[in-house]
C-alpha cells in the first residue's frame, strides 16, 4: 500500500474534525447542550454578537446561530471553514465564517461574548497564549464575557488507543501523553488506513507538533486573565447545565471572565 503524509489542514480537518467527530454517537446532542450552557452563562440574547474562536467545522457556531445568536467564527484551517460554510447553508442559517489565525486577531469592542470550545486554548508558547487572551479582551465590548471550555488538568480524560471505522477507511488514534514537567499534553501521530484510495495516510511533522496543548491550572488561568484585564472570573466543572462548581475531579474546567 502507498504511504502519504498530510499536513494539519488536510489530516486534521478532513479526517479528525469532520469524518471522525461527526461519526461520534450523540455529538449533535452534545453540541446542543454545550451551546445552551454557553448561552445561559454568557447571558447571550437573540441578536447578541458572539465570536467563536477556532470554530473547527462550525458545529457549535451553527447551533448558536440556530438559537438566534449573531455569530462570527473563524479557524486556521480553510478546509474546516469550507465544511462550516456548507453546514450553515444546509441548516439554513447565516454565520460569518472566515479562515483566520487567533494570533492575528484585530477586533475592537465588537462582541458581547467570545468562546474557545473543546479545549482550543493553549496551543502556543506562554507569551502567545497570553496574547490570545489580551486580543480577545480587546475584541469584547465593555462587560463582554469570554468562555474557555477546557479539560480539567487535575482530571484528564483517560486517553486510549482506538481504531474507528469511518467513511472510506479506518482511523487509528494513539493516546495523548502528559509531559508533566513541561505541563504540556502531547498529541501523538494518528494513522488513517484510506481503504477507498488504497493508501496509508500519516500526519506530517507539522501536523504532529500542532497537536500539543499547554495545560494550565485554574490559578494560572486566573492570573493570565487578570493580566489581560479581565475582572470577574468564575469557574464551572462541566460545560452543560446545571452549573456545577469546579473541583479537582470535575469533568471539565470552564472559565468565564468578564471585561
Ligand atoms: C479541538 S478543535 C476545536 C474545534 C471547535 N471549536 C469544536 O469545538 O469542535 C481546535 C481547533 O483549533 C484550530 N486552530 C489551531 N490553531 C489555530 C489558530 N492559530 N487560529 C485559529 N484556529 C486554530 C484547529 O484548526 C481546530 O479546528
């Protein structure tokens, strides 16, 4: 069988975020619950302006729009944005989707709220991660709120090796590894057995290194948010209703910070 290596845009977008994510049982219901939670804790009203940073294939952006929220959403992967636009058309809603880099945001006083969902925070070095918070702060209107939906560093999911049959092939996912001294959750190379095209698809070096995520504790996140200018900072233990207090054994660490 021929072997090919694909980069972030192709491997991550087509295989992981679209084919794999959309094959997960109950994922649409999960997205609906996350969106309901966000709308309530962020106090979003119909017509309120929301910025969905690193929106992936736009699964939650479209759900927000279906609830009447006015959504601007971007992701670095142009392939994912193509899927997102298609999905908005299919579900008959309008979302302002575009391809963009969260390290290059230049919004000012524009949004009532901003979200980074499914642990889309911590991809860069410490200074760049702080820059994301600073630029999001600038993007918000006075009293606007940011929501970070993060894994709980004290209760990480049990990552296991999985084989999943997807449309056109089989995906092998290797478990993430926590590099404790660095505080980084290291992604591992995944492999797609592309039976439809009789080839093995590997992730190239860039795609593998783009998989690392810095894990911050609540105290560290609070300090970074305060440094960025945020005032009221609350933590919740799950990304669905009812609101649960955050503790070391919570499912998630959800952070809400107000300007
Ligand atoms: C874990 S996924 C989450 C996607 C979506 N928010 C969701 O919950 O399904 C992380 C996303 O971050 C995007 N991403 C990575 N680096 C980025 C950057 N510098 N700017 C914008 N998006 C980025 C990836 O392409 C990917 O879609």
